[in-house]
C-alpha cells in the first residue's frame, strides 16, 4: 500500500487531564501515515487523483487546536475519524500524537500514542 506522510506537525492545544493543562495549554506533535493507492496520481500528475497535503494539515490542525480532550488517545481517534470523512480515497491511516511536556515527574523525551485505523 502506498503512503502519504505528514511528519512532526506542531500545534498548541489544551488537551489533558489536569485543569492547568486545559487552561495554559501546551505543545503537541502529530504525524500521519495515510494509506491509499497512488499509482493513478503518479501517472497523471494531477492533484485530483491524490490527497492534498495542505487539506490534511488543516484537518489535523482543526482537531489538535480544537475541542480539548482529556486523553491524547481521543485526540488521535478524532483525527482518524475526520480524515476518513474528508478523504474518500483514504483506505487506512496511522496517527501519532506526541505530548513533549506532560506533567509527569521524571526524565524522558515525550509521551505519545499511535493508532492504526482502516476504513470500515
């Protein structure tokens, strides 16, 4: 299966369990792997035969900067739902949401989730 990748998109959102996270907000990163057949667009060189990367970015941004959710699992799930609704040629996707500065004591680079979803 072919893939379109959008890597390390950065957003400022208000997701989290704690009131401080919902009030102050923080940085989040999102990565998408969009699975679809790209043979037609590779031959025609026409945007209408593929998925517009800018539209994907705006779709992800709408969720990441939109309604606050407690869990990044819910954020990733909503991104997948929105992508399937907007892009009919999308067959499957992997969504990664990373929270680089969660309020967890300790030494680590980040926390995150990765979801894989297929069109039903």
